[in-house]
């Protein structure tokens, strides 16, 4: 694998995530399917985002419509707060109503 491949792959992931409008979410797997990589790779790309970026990382959730806890502490609480500020609602089991908030890309 060339040294530039991960950078261009991550750039493709970030460009796609930027297309998700406020109030909507996508799963790691959905992004991976569109890009042609694994959900795990999408997760690695999201974790590699530099501070102060303009990628709406909070709009990527797991396949159950839940915010995934992270090893870095309380970032999942920030993610939920950001999503709620965009109008995304959670049920009593901390799941997002994907029938209402899931984004589908049209190409």
C-alpha cells in the first residue's frame, strides 16, 4: 500500500461525511459501503480527525443508531449533545430513530 492511500481514503470518507445535513446520521457501515471500505476503517478515520476540523463527525453512529462510547472519556456525551442540538432525538434506550434521522446518499 502506498503512503498516500490512507490519506486519500480518509479524505474521501471526510468528504462524504460533510454531505450529511444537520439532523441526520449515518452509520460507520453505511459510509464504508459507499466508499468501499470497512466500518472499522471509517471509525479509524473519524478518530484521526484533527482538532478544529469542519467534518461533522458527530453524525456518524453505530448500526443500532447509538452513539458508541470511546476510550478517550466523555466524547460520546459531547456527540449526543451535538446531535440533540441539531434536532436528533433519542429514545429511552439511547437509540436514534433511524427511520426519521438516517441519511441516504443519492448519486
